[in-house]
């Protein structure tokens, strides 16, 4: 199991999923990068682990159920 490891958990969440672009042509990964750019969510500033948890939470919340 990968509990406690946000990077591995994100891999499980994304495994086998096609990340379809939204109506504006952006994938959930594009949206996370944009979120980071305007919010200041930067790995160097907040740390690697906090950034990984933020990425997992953001992407998990934005994905549609399969």
C-alpha cells in the first residue's frame, strides 16, 4: 500500500486514466500548474512533501469519478 506517500498515491489515482482536456483545452495537471502560479504554491517555498500533498488533493478533487 502507498498510504502516507502522496506521490505514489497520485500515481494510483492517475493510473490508466486519460486526462481529458476541459472545455478550455486544459487538463487537470495544467489547472494545477496554473493554481500554483497564482497562489504561490511552490515546492521550494512550502517543501517537497507539502507540495506533493497539495498536488494530490487538488487533482483528486478535480477528477471526475470513474
